[in-house]
């Protein structure tokens, strides 16, 4: 399982990372591996506002369809439009080209509440039993 | 013969399990006066007696097979070739339920796949679902699809005043609680184009419209596209044998009543709602889809596909949980379309068109009657009458066993004393001439 050292993680297998004043979000390497081939991603519109843990989109793979949950609250500044035609980027590069949305956080402190890489790794290992 | 299979011992065991002492106690919440009402039923009859009784009741009806019928307005009398019933009555098909298990349902799945393919060819769309209950429900599902394409952010739905009045009612019933604003059908003079704006999720028109008229919808399609609204076209599949498909006007979703495709009038049901859309909307559409694939040995096979859209996986987040289809009726439509082929369907459409125009021309010549000719029409047309429509229909029925037209004044105050007549390939010229002669009696 790959991790991004700069990112923080949620129990719903999303990652979030500061980029200047904004927070970039996506799903973790573990999530994409569990989902298998992603065939469709539905993302919100720029300007939408979410609270932390709100569902903001859908990721659909050959096996399942899952909701995407906002790691922190905020306003959507940008969405990854590449995913519309190339959903496989989620599998190929979950922490890079497979990003989902950029948020302007409403409460920057929420980021600190997320798990760091070690905590997430332990969480996944425990979840898998 | 016992109709209820439970024995006293069964009942006792069931009551014991749920901890209720007696059957009376189980129903004690129902007021005693309503519990065992006196139904005042006649004495029981033998099977033979029941048959006689029902047959004599049925004989009191005038059926379309005995009289002549010029009533349309959404349900149409078209010829049903014998091959349709012969195929759909086969035991393998007759028990119609959505086939979950491809390993035991290849025949049904292939039939639905072929139905979908032919609906796509007829409407010009990319993808068709496995069908809905009727034209009204498939149109309502199209509205829900459009609202979901806009992620529930657009709340306005524009409907043409000439969309079937019952479809408009069903759209309103279906979307209760979705907080939509449905506008456009308050008056017959409303132009849907003028109501389009950035809050409009979709605009729905009927083609040919409820009055049987058709027109080029290119401008409406463009206007809808300009504001990002979806164009939904409810259509008559028989008309598409002759007219340009709605895809030519940029339709996003095409729906309609498929009853005309090999399904009898059946006293109002079962009917068939078809639903076809552009590929880009495929993840938002309602209902089941059958797709073609290859099995482990590389052989062609058919399965339910894109199930993630609906309640298999997305469940409460699905855009629609309607997954039932009219399997047997979809099969009937597939057999009908396959039997007629492109040329046959065009022939049916041409017969309807020419016969309807012959009838309209003859009626137009009568004193006091005038045919509405503001736009071209297909197999139905509105006629202004010199007397109330109910009176005329009464005369037609009593004098010549003719089922007359739909009273437009009931739905459109603007069209008081206007009758909507329908002529299909099932109305021979003698029948049309008799209709015209009988109408003439009204004024003389």
C-alpha cells in the first residue's frame, strides 16, 4: 500500500493534502486497489460547499459504486475534469493525476484531525484484520 | 373446493407463534361492524354457470372488433400480426420477470437486447432501457433523469400544453416531494421556448403532439441546449416509421407509449413505456439495461449491465429505484418490429397518414365541421364541431356503432366542441365514409 507522506487520511479511505491555501482531495491507493478498475467518477460542481464527511461525489468501478466523502469542509475551487474521460487515472496515480477536488477549507483546523500516514496504515491493517 | 390452503392446525400454530389467542383477537383493531360485513352476494354458481353469466355480460359491450373506432388520444388500434401472440405465448417467455440470472435467461435477455436495439434505431438514440409500465411513467422517469443530470440543482420543468394531459398528471404525481416547479401547460397558447432559462432542467414536448400535429423541433432543441436544459420528446413509435426521429432535433431523452407496436388496446393495459437516451446520460437513466458481452469461452452472451446505477449497488442513492419492466410487452413490441421491418413500419405509418388525411378532407367538406389545420398532422386531427362532442359521439354510437373521438373541451377550454379523431390502417375506407355520412346527419 502506497502512502503520500504529505497527506492526511480518513476512515473512508480519502486523502487530503495542503497545496498553498487549498486542500486537494482524492482516494487512497488502498481504496483504488480495493475498488479495482475505476470506470466512472462523478464530481461536484465548482462553488459547491460541503461539511466534513459530506458525500461529494461517486466513484464507480467494475465491482462497486461508492460515495466520496469530503475529508474537510469547504468550498469546491476546482474538480479534476480529466477523470471524466480518463477515470483510470484514479488507479494509475491516486495521489497525483487521480486527484478529485480542490477545496478552500472553511475551518483549516479540521485538517489536523485527520489521520497521518502511520495511523492510517494501522487503521487499514486493523480493518483488514 | 378449498380456496384457502391453511388448515385449522396451521392457523393455530401461526397464532401460537405470534402469541395471539385467536383469529378474532388478531383482527380486534378493526371495528367489529366492518369485520364481517354482509356482502349480499348471490348464490354460488357452477363453472358452466359462471361462464354463461360472464359471457352474457361481455356481450353487452361493444368492442372495437364489432364497431368501428376513431378514438385514439394515447391508445391506438393497430393491427397485431398473429406471430406476436404465437411468440410471446411460448412458455419460455410467458412468465415475464426481469432476468437476474444470465445463465438461465439468455432467451429473454437476448429478446430485451433486441427490443432495446430496435427502439434505439427507431428513435435515433444511443441507449434504450428494458422498458417501463407505460408512456406516462417513462416520461415521468425522463423528468427525474433530467433533474438528476443537473444534480437536483435545476428545479424547473417546462412541459408543453400539448403533452398528453394524463402524462402531465403522472409527471406531477411522480415528482411530488422533489420540490420541482412544473410550468408551461397552464394555457394552450403557451410557447415552451419562452419559459426556458438557466434554472430549467428539461423541456418536454410530444411529437406528434396530443392534437396529432407535428413540427420541426430544431429551434426548441437549440433553445434548450443554449440554456443547458434537456430536451425530452414523447413520441408515437408508429409515427417514427415516417417522420424524422427526435434525435434529429437534438433530443436528449425520447419516451413514449409502445402499445401501438403489436399490443392490443387490452382495456387500458398492460401497455409499454419505452425510454431511450443519449449515451452521456446512461448513468442517470432509470430501469434495467441488457448488454451484449462474451462469456468465459468467448461466446456471445447477454447480461443486465450498468447495475451500479440502481438498487443493486447504489440502493438509496440510485436516481430511480424503478427496475420493473414490461418484459412480455417489450417482447411483443420486438416481435412486431422484427416482423414488419423498416418497410413494413413505414407502410403502416403511410396508411395511417393517408387515411387520416382522407377522413379529414371529407369531414372538412361538411357544413359546420372544420378541421384544425394550423400544422401538419399524422394520424389524429382536431375537428371543430357544430354541436357538443358528447352529443355527436352519442349519435355515432347509437346510430352506427361508431366510437367517435376524444372530447378536447374536457382538457382544453380553448377547444370546446372540438373532437380529436384518430384514423389508422384498421379503418377501411367504407368505415371512414360511414363516419362522414353519420356526422352529416348531425347538422341536417
